[in-house]
């Protein structure tokens, strides 16, 4: 536990965004009918956008396949592996 006068711990947004790490979020709320709140989706989208990633709402298993294909394409265009 940090002392009360300690600086706040860096947020995940700051760590990922500051390091240039895109975060891709697969939101499974669509599979749990009626469980996704709009404010949660907005926060997830903002988190992904701030890091250069993307939010993928998942309603079906086909959405997962499509999301992975798009993420793979994005990453292949960003990095050269040698």
C-alpha cells in the first residue's frame, strides 16, 4: 500500500500510450445479453483509441475471428520483424 502523500500510480492508459503500445479490446458484452452498459463501451473505446488500438464489440464467435484478422493486419503494417 502506498502512503497517502505518494504520487498516484500511472494508469494503464498512460503506460501503454506512453510506450506506443496499441491496445486492442474485444468487448464480450454482446455475448452476455443485456449486460453491457453504454458507459462501459465508451470507456473501452476511449482506452483503445488513446493507445492507438481499437475496440471490437463481440456479439458472435465470427466477430472474434474478424477482429483477430483485422488486428493481425494492423500489426503487420506497423512492424517489420526480422
